[in-house]
C-alpha cells in the first residue's frame, strides 16, 4: 500500500497511491490506533469517507466482494458494443475541465457527484470472460468518463490485459498530462497505441479549451516520445468551429512531422457534439455533412486518411454478450450506491448494473421500469 497521511482540523486522512483519500474522524481514529495497525483501520473503520483526491467527490471502490457487476454502466466497468473491441473503464474523474466535455468532468463539474474506481483483479477477471466469449483478435480499449491515467493500478491492469490470450491490441485514450518518459518506457511493454487528446498547439487557446493551466509544451514533448517509442500514436483533436479551426491543419502537420500513425491512422479528428449533460461552449455546431466535407478537403491537401472507419483499426462485428434485461421490463431492487449525477442511484439486477432515476437513499428498495438498454447500458425510472 503506497500511503501518505496527514491531518485536518477534524479528520485523519490517508492518501493511497495519490488518488484514494480515506478520511476518518480524529476522535474515532485515535481510539482505534491504540489497538489496531493503520492498514486495518483504513480497511475496516467506520465511520469514514472515501474521496477521489483530484475531484474531491465521493469515491465508490468496486471490488468483487462489493457485489456490483461491471456490465451495465457507462462510467465504469466494461462495455460491449457488439464488436471485437471491449471498452475498459477503470476510473472516473479528470484533471482537466475541457469546455467541450461530453460528460461535464473535472473539478468544475456541476452535475457529477460520485466517482468510481474498480479493483484491477476484478476488472481483469470480468474482462477475460468477455474476451473468451468474443474469441481471438480482441482490442482492449481503456477509456472512460474522465482521464484513465488517474487510475493508480494501471500497470497491473495492463499486465493482466496483455496476459489475456484473446487480446491482440491494447489502446488507451488520454490527455497525456500524467505521462512521462518513465511511464512511456513501462507502457510500451504492454500497450500498442495511445490516442492523445490534443486540440491545439497554441498556449492561450489551450488554457481556454482545457479550462485550466495547461502544460502544452510538455504534452508536445510527450507526443514526440510516444511517436518514437514502440507504441503507435494517434492524435485525437476535437474540432471546435470558431475556436481551433486553424489548429486542425497545424495538428495534421505536427502528427505527420513526428511520425504518428506507424500502424494505424495518425489522426482521429472528432466533431464537437453537444450532449444533454455535457458542457456547451458558445461555438458553432457543424453538421456531419459539413464536417466530412471539410475532412475530405484536408485529406486531399495533406494526403492522409482523416475520414476513419472501424476497419481502419481492425474493428469488426462480433456477437454481443447476451442481455438479460430489456426495455419495458419492471423490477424491484435494493439501491447499492449513489449514481453518477444527482437524482440517480445504482441497483443490481440479473448480474447487471442499472442506473435508476429516483430520490430514494442507498439501502432502500425501489421499483422501476427499464427505459433504455442501448449497448447493454441500462437506465430505469422509478414507478
């Protein structure tokens, strides 16, 4: 256990791996400390609060013993969208506050109230069940609602994924800020591709786009290091009309100059799309038709593939893990955890996580109807 400790006025605080804060009332902690070692107190003491060190939100630690499945939720666990790519989501929370964030992540979030972290052994065990079902040629894509490199057990996760016989590709989506030369040396033993979220090469624009002081020069150097490593680099900017139009061409030139795209396309330019619970900057929203027309012109100008298809990454359709829940079903279940946003709770039904819109408390029972079952991600409303 990589542990730091400090005190506030009222609490004894333990920081595990620079991410998990365990906060115990001082009066309670010092009584227990007379009898028990700190590791025991951290694990079993009540009352205590567990927080995400970056976002300062309540953190739910999901283990096999928790009884919370890893299929059914968009924010954590595993997502099967009916292909040979399995999304692996080990953690929520972000070290940036991007103005375009589709899930309103970061410390400035107005909607997110709960974070999640999944025990690596549990995540690997459940991933392998899906990989075996899918067959050979699986891609494990590590992403999430936030920055996946905040996950403090990343090397353990990568090692477990790499030892899964069906896995042929491991990739990750990251803003790159937490990378350094040492981590790149470690990651290239396991990982095949890093998708780097980089949307500008201008320092002023970077601070505006990312909503915080942004180390652009360092991220540029990180990009070069990835390109020079055994791993492939894909630069993935979000195109914000009226904000970073000029940067898109500069990023294309940069990606080609440093040697991104050794095995896969060097760029994955994304269209800004406003989402219901995401941030909505005051920018124009391109239609998909306009977006692809502009990409087509840039393809011709630079001689590089920018309109991407699943087959460019070896992604193909595969049978989905069977869904035991469908839209219209009605269930009654006990609430096991708080949901990602206010007014949401998490329940377990038929070995799946279901998000339920309800104001009831953790521990209560709720009756609900399934109103959405897209890609094995389930949403219910109280009835």
